[in-house]
């Protein structure tokens, strides 16, 4: 998959009149956001394993399923959207300024954080009975 993306990247850059550096697409903002997403994925996985052990449903064969469900759909999907939107802005393929393209990327990031955060909170509640630090209702 990465080979296909690299080939497509070379083709797009070759047709562009504006030189594009990888640092423009994978900037510090993207890398910081990616680190946050990876942290949430790891927490989701960790609390999922703890929950399965607590509920006596742990299965070694299911240990890597998070890669197919969380990593592939969330992390790679959001990263691909970020790259596409960033390239549209950099190559000026659409009449969209950087504010529009950055807003699309930031909006998708916020939706991703909400979805992953909700999964982590749900698993924490299953493990501890409530979210630690949350008072009784």
C-alpha cells in the first residue's frame, strides 16, 4: 500500500509546477496529532485487553484485531484524508485556501478524537465500574 502511495506521490509531484517537500504535508502539526491518535489507540487496546481479562474472555487470537478495526480505519483513514486535503491545498487543485483545507483536516481529527476517546472511556468504565476521578451521580 505504501509503495502505491509513494508512486502516486511521485506522479503528482512530477506534474506540479510548484515543488512540494514532504515536510509540507507531514508537518509538525500532523505529527503531533498523529502522536495523540496513536496514544488513544494504545489506551483503547490496553483497556480492551484488561477488560477481556477481567471478564474472563481474553483470547490470544483476538489480540491483534485492534489493528484491523482501529488502526486501519481510524489512523490510516485520517492520515490519508490529511494527505489528500493538504495536497489539494498545496497544489491548488481546488479553489480552497489553506484555512479551508486545514479546517477539514482539523475537523476530521476532532471527530477521530471523540470516537477514540468514547471507546477508551467505555472500556475504562467496564474495567473500573466508572471513570476514575468521576464522582458518584
